[in-house]
């Protein structure tokens, strides 16, 4: 790995990352490992997940995050391997082309996105938080999105609704378990330069252009920039950050008119 951070804030801690095989999940797994964490790389893609685990010196767990039994086993495996569950980065998600305007998005597409993007976060929180409560300490980071805060005319209706659900659920869990030492925050990235976004926008350059014009910094984020926020939320540096909607969006949500 390159560009190692100067500090190691997570030595000996166990971090479970879902969707660790690519994009934000892979960047986060790399960053958390570089800060000393034992990383459990969970992914439905065995090849990508194993590669992430090998690169980060962690372990791979094959998981369908919509399957309750598999999610329960994921956190049990992490605990059995390393003796704790300190960080849960519940990041797995999808944004299929079938998810579009509410006028054309079918019920099957709606349900599939809700299952992967929202129900999976519910399951991961359900099975990670008990370990953290017993320890008296832990950080849950759920990937929401800036679209949970803003509306778009280029809609992906189920994706948007699922991320709004993640945001609301994270806030409530953060409040409920605060006095148990468990922090729960919703990470809200802006558009990120990942394979998922590239594939989506390569199919529709007009939609990409319509979105990019609203980013004050004039570009999409790199996965490593989101991973830096994950590492902060995972560490004790964010010990008073809880039940927050943690925006990492290049200023999109704060913009009225972008610079020329």
C-alpha cells in the first residue's frame, strides 16, 4: 500500500467492512488496515473479496448481506478470529440501471435495492451492536449518501429512498446506544469515482454532466478521500461524533450556485 497515514489510530482493533472488494469499501479496508486494524473483508464477490483480504493482511468472509444468517455469522466470525468487533463499516450497496424514475422503476427493482442498501444495514447493525455493547465501546459507520439530503431530477428512486432510510436509522441507533459506548454515524458521500459510478455514467454522459456541474470543487471524490472519513469516524478522534450525517460531498449540499 502507498500513501500510508502518519498516524496509526486503530492498532489491534477489529473492523468489519462490507462491500470490501471494490470502490469505497476497498479503499476503506486499505486505510483501516494501514492504521493498524484487523480487517474482515466481507463481499459477495469471492475473487474481489479475497484479493482485498490478501492485500490488507486481513481475512475474507463471503457474505450475502441480505441473508440474516450469513450476516450473523460474519460478525461471529470476526469476533472469534480477533476477539472483538470494534468497527462496523456497513457499506455494501447497489445502484442498478433498472432503478430510475418512479414512473418506470418496477417493484422488483425497488425491492432489490431496498434489500441490499437498507435491509443489509439493518442486519449488520443488529448483529454488530451487541458485541460493541458488551465491550462498552464501538463505532458503526453506515454508508448513506448526500442524496439522502437532496432531491435530484435525475432520479434513482429506490436508491434515494434507501439512503434516506439509512440516514434516519443511523441517527436513531446513535441516540439509542450512546450511553452503551456505541457510536453510530451515517457517512454521506457525494459522487465518488468508483467502478459503480463510472459504469452508471458511461451509459448516460448527459446525466453525469448534469450532476458534475453542481459540485463546487468541480470533480467527483476519489475513494481514498471517503476512506479517510471512514478512518476518522472509526477512531477515537471522533469520540464525540455520534448520530451524525457526516457529509463528504465537496460542498454539494451547501451550494446554491457553483463557481464559474
